[in-house]
């Protein structure tokens, strides 16, 4: 593999992204035969086919996926090197590809705006997704930093805490439990509980909360795929829900939702900034991480007005 070139690796990236050699050649500014030659030379060097040629387009083989991972890693390292050179020259610039869980989209713009006031020349590209999508993109080097609750364990990461993440039970203001106190788990299980999709960190925490009532949560739960849908369903009186307190601050302040007084809630998880452990962070990423450590928590929604701080309990 000593003879592979950046042009060959970028040809693999372009074909994977667009599905055809013709589209990849337009992106790369090359002719289709030139791109075909790049792939053939790389396949000859590997001794394996990198793509399956199908009616739907070019599809990566197992070997092709390995080459793509390497290409993405090298591209990320080169971009970090470019940012490092600019930093050495005294230019405070660069680009950060920031992935956030859908729960974090409620405060991520505020974080980004505060950071940009200090570093106006640093561009942040925001990508919002569910947990599986963000982990996938972080693993494939499509993201530089991800903001999430539970760091992935599928591959080595560097994770740092930058703020608390309380999880609460909510209801419509007119719900019978809205004015109740010290509600126990058994009473909650008499209600319809709206939950997130499998794989969600919020759902995993809720399942842990009801671990002493095996199978009962499944009998009373209704699954919905987004925080917005869940909030609208609760406001419409379709049930109660377990949700991140950071997603409902506005609705609670406006009197559209209430946080139920449940025994042993809220659960306090933590927000992490996560990056791949083995890659070299660019100066822009280092600046963003330092900003999160020093001032990230100050830009999370102010929950002390919504729920007594002494009510918080650690998860686990």
C-alpha cells in the first residue's frame, strides 16, 4: 500500500458519496476514465475489489469500506494540520464539524454563538441527529466533536464533561398528577408513558428507572421518535413523558407543560464533548473544548427556576 495517493483515496470518497464514477469525476474535476484508472490502480495495489458494480450504482465492499475509513482519517488529519499551520502563523481560524444529539439542539446554537463571539473566524458546521447517527458519523470521521450524554464504547474516544443533564417526567398542566407530590413508580405505571426510540439515551435511563418493574413499562408505553412530537403529545393530553429538562424549559416557563414531582427524579446525567481518541485535534477544536470546560455549563438552560436543585439525583 506504499504507492497509494491522495487522489486515489479521494476518488474512493467521491464514488462512495455520489454512487457513480461519472458523478465522482465531476466533483473531482477529472474525466471518468481518469477516476476509473485511480480505482483500478488502488484495487491492483490492494489485490481486492473496492466496489461492487450494481444497477443501483457503485457499492463499497468490505475492503472498500476499510479504505474509505483510512481516507476519511487522513483527510481529517490533513485538515487539522492546515489549521495548525494557520495557528502557528497567528491566524485564529478553522472549521469544526460539530455533531449534536437532537436533545442538544435546544442549546447548541447558544453555545455556538457565544463561542463565535470570542473566535469569529472559526466556522462551526452543525449536524443534528439521533444517537446512532451521531456515533456513526463520529466513527467514520465525518465529525470532529459530538455533544452527547453517554460516550460511545464501540471505539476509543476522548470524552470530557461540560455540564449537567437532568431528565424529568412531564405532563400537561391539567393532568391529575400535575399537583401531586412524591409520586412513586407504581403510580406512574398507571399512566400512558410516551418514550423515545430504542437506542436513545433518554429511553435507556427510563428503562433503568423502572428496572424494578420488569415488563410493565412496555405495557403502558407509546414510542415516538422526536422530542418535539413527544412534547406536543403531552400537551395534547395523550400521556406523560420522560424527557430531557433542557428540551422543555420554554414550555414550562410558558405554562404549557409541568414537571411532575416524582420520587427519585430528576435523574442527573452529564453532557460530554466527545472526539475520536487517536486523531489529532485541530487548534479550533482545542479552543472549543476549552470554551466548553470554562463556560459551557453557563449556556445550558437555567433549570433552577423550573426544579429545585436539591431534587437532583445522580444516575446509576
